[in-house]
C-alpha cells in the first residue's frame, strides 16, 4: 500500500485532533485482552494488523431484510464499521464535539435557499436529526433518512419532545426511492457519502441525491478534503492528549492509491459496551467531486472550506481544510 507521511505519529495526532478524536494506542491488559492507553510514548503497542485480526474474529455476519430478498445494493456481507459505530450510539452522538455547529450551519443552508419556507428538504444520513430538527423548527418540511436505528430513534424522540412533524425513515442512501421530490438535499458531516466501502457505492449516493432533487434543486454537503492529506505538514500536535469526543483513534494510514484513510477506532456505546472498529473513509479531491456531480447533471458545483458551525461562500478551500463544503445546483 502506498502511504503518506500520516504514518508519522505526529501527523496522526494532528489529524485526529482535527477530527475531534484523541490519539491512543492499544496495549494488552491483565486478562490478555486489550485496554486503551492514552500515552503514545509507551512501548509495546498492538499493530494495526492485530487490531484487524481481532475485529475480523469478532464481527458478525448480518443480512438485512432487503438483502435477503435480493433487492439491496449489497450482497451478503459483514456489518460495516459505520453500521457498528452508530449502533446504540444515539445518546453519545449528541455529545460529540463535531456536532456543535448546527445553528450556524442551518443559517447558511437557509440562506442558500433564499429562506423559502415552501422548500422541501431531504437530510441524507441525518443521524440524530440535528439539522432536520433545526430546519423544521424554522418552518421547513423535512424528511430525514439514515441507516442507524439507534440514531433515528433519538432523532424521533427529540422531534416529538419539541412537537415537530418530521419524517424520519430508516433507509440506505445507496437505494433511495425518491424522484424529483426535493428542493434541497443536505448531507452534512459525512452523512453517508464518503463512508462507503467502494467508490461505486459513494457515487450511487450522489446519483440518488441527484434523482431525488427537483430541477434547479440544490445539494449541499460536506465531505473529507483530499488535499489535506496531500499537503499537511508535520507540526504542532503537542496538546493532542486533550480528551475530545467519545471515539479514540488507535492507528491511522492513508493510501495514496485509493485516497482512503484506514484507522482503528476505540469507542464505547450508550450501554458502555466497548468496540474496536476498523474504519475506512474516502477522501475526494475537489476536481473529482466536480466531475462526479457534472456527470449527474448538476450545472454548477461550488466548493469551499467547511468550518464547524460557520459555513461560508467566503471560505476559500485550502489544503488546511480537513473538510470541504459543496453546493451544487441541478439543471
Ligand atoms: C457522522 S454521521 C453524520 C450525521 C448527521 N448528518 C450530522 O451532521 O450529525 C454519519 C451518518 O451517516 C449514516 N450513514 C452511513 N451510511 C449510510 C447509508 N448508506 N445510508 C444512510 N445513512 C448512512 C450513519 O448512520 C450516520 O448517522
């Protein structure tokens, strides 16, 4: 595998800090299992391979109803890391530091549709519904879809506590039924798009979004910036031991052939169950995004830096932006 300087632990620190994760290493505990150790200086850590082996040994084979009927986008396979991660995670999710910018993000989204309250909005990979709920509070009709039952359950609870009518449905963004229905589609904070295990699946999500949009409809999403791993330098990570977020990274590499980040995450769910997950996320360079969206009949594709809670068309994308903000308008 062709890798970047992210194999250097100092870069790993900086990377995880930007993502809101605390860097850690796995070390054996007394029972011969694995325990987390916050000190990166300690020796004798497990390798990525041993984490992988552990994961494969523990992952269950799961088949959804759709797959059993042969209708799904996937055939029989193991549960993916993003399914495991968001299982029983509805409560913990809302404490993550990267979900704290909802109001500012919705201000930007509203401005993009000219505050037109008649707009119908689809939130793909809505999670616990933070954007769906904020937009519904502002008077918009919103449909939120997600793969995770646990996050959807939390979204429904929050909407009902606030007396909001929002349609939250369990759906896979790779196989959506919507055709020319929405004025706006949002997919924020890696809501589905770059998380899929193949580039074809990620493209299928964009294709489904394009189909679901009305003519002149807008797609607004944030995704991982492929320029970041190419250009980021080795520096300033010393405060990386600060605890941020719930998940902890235990290894990281970036494959220049596939533009995929591979990392092992240690996470504890709402019930205190500990999980170790082997994650795989695709970074896209801006030109790829433009090309993919143009092939799907989007007439304009504008790409900016994405700052938490402060989306702006004035934020020129740079190599320092970990995420990019994309605004595309359909023909
Ligand atoms: C990082 S969360 C982002 C959630 C939300 N958009 C936010 O901003 O808080 C990614 C979400 O994408 C969902 N997801 C992943 N793959 C999906 C798929 N194929 N279809 C629908 N949702 C998916 C996950 O369950 C998770 O809720």
